[in-house]
C-alpha cells in the first residue's frame, strides 16, 4: 500500500438535487485531473456510470443496493482499500457521492476510524448539494456539516431567491464555501456564489486570553454559531485534545468545529464533524505572526458561555503557569 | 509510526505534528499534558505519561489504574474505569479545574 495521503471529497444531497449531473463540473472547479469516482445508491444502479467534465470523460464505479454509511459499509471500505492498492492507475482525488439518505458524519467516521484508511485517505472536503427549486425539506444540520455547499438548478429560480437561500444557508454555516450550479447550452457550470461577509478578523492583542468574537443563532433553525478568538501562544495540540473530548461527549449536538491556530511559520487547521476530529493539517502561515487564531463551533444548543469558560480553563496557555503539569510515571 | 503502512501517525495525528520542530513538539506536549492533568484531576483522577512514549497511566480515587495508548484513548479508558464520560462542558468540572 502506498504511503501517501489521498484526498476524498464526500458529495451529499437529497435524491435529485443535482449531485451526479454536477460531478464533472465540480471536479473541473476544484482543478482535479485524475479523479476516481464512487457513487452509492440505496437502489440498484448500473455497474458503471460515465460522465464528462471540461477535463475529460470519466467512469464512475458504483455501490448499489444499500447505503455505504451503514448496510454497505464493508463494501465501501473494501472499494477504498482496493483503490489505494491499485498501482495500475494514478489518481489525484477520490470523489464519493453518497446516497441521498446517507449520514455524512457516519461516512467520515468510517474512514477516520479505519486502521489503514485513516492514514491514507483524508476527508478533505464535504460538498453538500441543495436543490434551489425544492428547499422545503432543507435541513440546517446538513448545511452546517458541509465544508462546501452547491446551490444546484440555480438557473431555474430568480436571482433574488438565490440571494435569500444563500443568506439563510450562511446563517447556518457562515464560513463555508458556497457555489452555485446552473446549466448553460446543456453544459453544467459551477461558479462561486455572490460573496458573503468576510471571515472574522480576530481582534485584540495577540496574547490576550481566549475570547468570544461573535455568536449568532439562526432564526428559522435551531443552529448556533460561536466564533472564538485565540491567543498566539495557544497549542493546537492542546486545542485538538480538548476538541476530541468535546466531540466524544457532545458530538450529537456539535455539528461542526473548525479552527485555525498560528504555530510558528505555519497555521494548523482543525476540522471536526460530529464525533470525529480529522487529523490536524498545517498550512503556510500567510497572516502576520501576531494574528490571533480562530475557532468556530456550530451546534444545535446554546453553549457559548460554557464553551468559553471551558476553553479558558483547559486550553488557554495563560492558565498553564498556575497549574501543575503532568509528572512522569514511576 | 504505523507499522502497517509506514505512516508517521505521532501523538499529533501525522502531518501537522511531523512538520513541527522538536522544540514546538515539546511545547505542545507540555501544554497538552497540562490540559489532561487539569481535566482528570477535576474528576479526582491522576494521569502520568509513561516515559517518553505517548502512553498514559490513569489512576482513580480508589487506586484503580489503567493504561491509555495515546491521548485520544484517555477518554474511553477513563469511561471504562469510571463508568462516566469526560465532559469539558460540565459546569462543575470547569469550576473545579479553575480552582474557583
């Protein structure tokens, strides 16, 4: 098995929301040239599906007759292992289109808890499709769980309706990437949605204690978003350890957790979904060294005060000096 | 290092940990361990790191001990020992850890 880490993009959305028809455009939008595509459906599907993008024509493997997050999980994991072991063809990304009823958190948990796949596959993006023409069943938690949302069939509704839908989805997940998908001359396109408010710029001196930057609650859905500002001396490893404890106990109500922590020349990004915290990734730090970190917690309950107290007591580096540290075992 | 596939998993989950300097790793480990100590002590448990490995010995108030291999294993090991889950949002736990 190769010792490289391959990204997997999880694609979710209700039946008929435009997932499969938009796959080619999505791959082109992200700039991948050699994708391997797996499509899951609860019903029986053709063994192979072909689709096109501006970069070429691709074949997709299928898993039919059950959901990959539960009853067909063994086949799903087996297919991923086979893809990694297949040295006959190079690929730069795995696209997994889940069935319309799949639980995305269960899918990422299957990968992150697998003894081998967790080392070789990284859930780099979760793209959720929303049908612009059918938003009645739209669930805030589905949007909150995603890294990227695509408003499909946008050419079938008015620009005003797109703006309204975008605003509502952003109230559930303010820092997601939002795209719109339309069809022009029979070609599916994926474009960035009109811009929203910029990500929060943490205020205060770089070493000031952890603070609440902003808290909001969606008017229509019971989704709470809390943005925290983190001091520069904070350890991403301590924050990640705290996050695993938080998600282990409260992953049923914490939909998503995302942090960017300055660490020397790098910024370390933490990403959590439900009970799962993904392996922290370090990126080049393009911000000034004094820029504070950020933590966003999206949950279904109002825990902002407790989250802040807990962060200040357990994670803030300022408290460490006043408390004993762990001693070596005898 | 995962012996099955030669990937450096490390105490900090691979890539971000591997790209840290030794000094940074030492600082992170120190702060992470301080967090574990504060959290466990508010449940009247103690925790100690076993030598230079990323394994920990948890000791309960009755003298019961258990080993957790990796910091993320501390939570399930604690749960098995105590029959309850660690809760970083429990106001009583926060209050005890803060020394208020």
